[in-house]
C-alpha cells in the first residue's frame, strides 16, 4: 500500500480551514502540523477539532519538511498568493481557501509558479466541492436529465457576524471584494454545469446598502456571465437575517432545455429538515431528492492527484479561469449605494 499523503495547514484566519483539513483526513491523508501568525479568531475552534496536531513556531519547519506533500492555506486573503508561491517553490502542492488571490498580478505570479514548479494550485470552491446536493446535481446533468444547460442562477447570501470579523474583512484591498471572494463559488458552478471553458462578463455591480460605518465594505454584489450557449446570473450578499438557523440560504437553479434542477443547499425554508435538498423536474419526473448520502469526491481526488500528478479533482485551467473572471468582475463592477466611485 502506498504511503499516505501528509499535509500541513498554514494560516487559521478563516473557519474554512476546518472543512479543508477534515476533508483531507477523511480521504486518508495524515495531518503533519500547522502554523499560523498571531492568534486569529478561528484558532481556538481549530485546536478543539484537532487537539493532537502540533503547532510549528516557524512555517519554514513545515515547508522544508520533505515528507509533507500538500499544504492547506487559509491565512488572510492578502497573504495567500505569496504563501502559496512560497509553498510551491518548496515542492509542495497547495489547496487554498477562496479567494485564492486578490489581484491579477498575484494570479500571474501564481501561474508562473505553477509552470515553473509543476505543483498543483487548487482553490477549495467549497460550495461545490463540499456540498452533496451539488455533487448529485453534477451526476444528473451528466446523465442528460435536464438536457443542455442554458442558464444557472446562483445566490450566495451570508451572515455578517460583524463582531467576529477581523479588520481585514472590511477592507476590499485586503480581502479582494465581494465578487472576487464569494462570487467565485457561483462562477465555478456556472462553468462546471454549463461545461464551458470561459465566459464574458456582461455586467457586474457591488454596493454598500446596510453598513455605512464601514464605508468601503461591499455587502451586495451581482454579475451576469455569458457564453455562446449558456449564461448566468449571480447574486451575493451579507444580509442573512438572524432568524435563519444557519449562515445563509444558498441556492442554485439550473435551467436546461429539457428540465430544471433547484438546489436548496443548506436549508429548506419552512420545509424539510436538514441540508442538501434537490428538486428535479423534467419530462417524466417531478421529485425531491435527499442528497445527504451522496459521496463527495474532491478531497480523495486531490489526494490522488498529489500522489499521481493527475488532474481529477479540478483542472488547473478551470481554477485559473474562475479566479480570473472573479477578479475581472470585481475590477469592472459598477459601485452603488454608499460606496465611493472607484
């Protein structure tokens, strides 16, 4: 039996590191240690989930360990590109929280590092890779159950939890902006389900309508994407009401020439309990599908890719394109509400 992939975590600035690490452990990988700068808010929760994992005082101890194959990065977004490039130059493959980087210059340097080192730079688009309803929808679309995909409509509402957020969260120049950050999920899903390599940004806008105390913070964003045979509308925001039992009522609607799929990923309002609800309608089916037992493949596929130098988890070109479109949309976005002109 081949040796298990060993991984380390660098940066505890976002809670997404919990799912990233848990996913690799469930895929049979070994957690070799972690490093973070300072004491970010998610660190206590990380230690409770992984009490037996040692913290390195210096990240170089992990980067220079030849037995570590992969690093997971969830530091503040403004530092992710440099840390990923440093890891790749040390011979490590990389899985990074989204946004994988926050400027086009950073993306260019990451592309160059991938080309020079042959390493994997994978962004964990968790709203696809970690959601079982999306995995089931992928199967149904691949089976032709709704015909050719014509449009996706993705919404990504989030709870603000302002009192828990670090200073960088409210500064777009440090975290990338709402489209570069959250909307990368919906861009990823559009390209995936429409089976297109890229798209045109037909419209993009951001706004601050509810947080005047943070004058540069974007609490709303939207964009339209278009390709020769499919299009998308995307809406993201930080308006999740307190009464909702989770962080956001994320939904995805997939319109096909022969049917439709609706995903209620995290909650079915006043309906069925739990998560991962899928509604399928086509010429002979009108049903709800409980997707909670659908397997997730991203993490085991990434472990396979690290071991075998393949691209089964996600094509590198796809990750680059999603990131570039999100950054371009952010740059081109019309500014509304209380936001000052760019």
